[in-house]
C-alpha cells in the first residue's frame, strides 16, 4: 500500500506542472539617462615661437586648442597669466643661464589686438558646444625688446573652460 500512495502523489505533481495559464498581468517601468552639460579642453598644441637671434621686431606664432562640449552647451575658454607672468597682460617666458625674462602676449585674433585672458565675458573666447571637438586658433607675439642671453625660455599656461 505504501508504494501505491507515493505513486499517486507523484502523478498528482506531474498533473500540476503541465497546467496552462489563461491570464497575464503587465506593468511598465521607465528607462532613463540624464546628460549633463560637460566640456573638455581636449587637446592643446604648444605655442612655439621658434628660434630668433635678436628681438628687434615682433616674433609671431600660431597654435590651436580643441574644446569639446555637449551639444548646445555655452562655454568660455580662458588662459591664465602663466607661471612667470604677473597678469594676463604681462606674460613672460623665463630661461637662459640666469633665468632672464622675455615678454610675450597671447591673442584671440590674428590681428594681435585682443588679449586673451581668463575672465568670462571680458577677455575669453566664447562658443557653443556641438558635441564634437571644436578647434580654436591661438595667436602669440613676442614684441620687440632687449634681447636676453641666448638660451631656451619657457612658460606654462593653464587653459580653463567655463561652462
């Protein structure tokens, strides 16, 4: 008798597992991502004035930076005074055997008339992001001045993208 009861229980379990379902219930859920305004000073190219014997006339150079901001994000690109300058209008290269200084300037236009500083709305370059990198030209000038001792002169500028 005992074997018969176990067999009957197994048969009942099998019958329940093959039942079909006649109704369904549904629900919805949201899928989301929030894109925040963001900018990157993606790449910068050194501003190299090359080699010069005397600084008896202007020495001009050109470079570029690439800024990438999310689509429709307004931005301003600014440059600080550098590690040797006292202000954005008094930038200096430092070097040579006795750490002498050479004056130079960075401009936002090819005519070398608009100084490039770091105050948004005053002396920065404004733009609107497209989602892709955007190239901005940089214009530099070493004005005529007393020529220092031969050597290599450098400065480091920090680029700030405000958005």
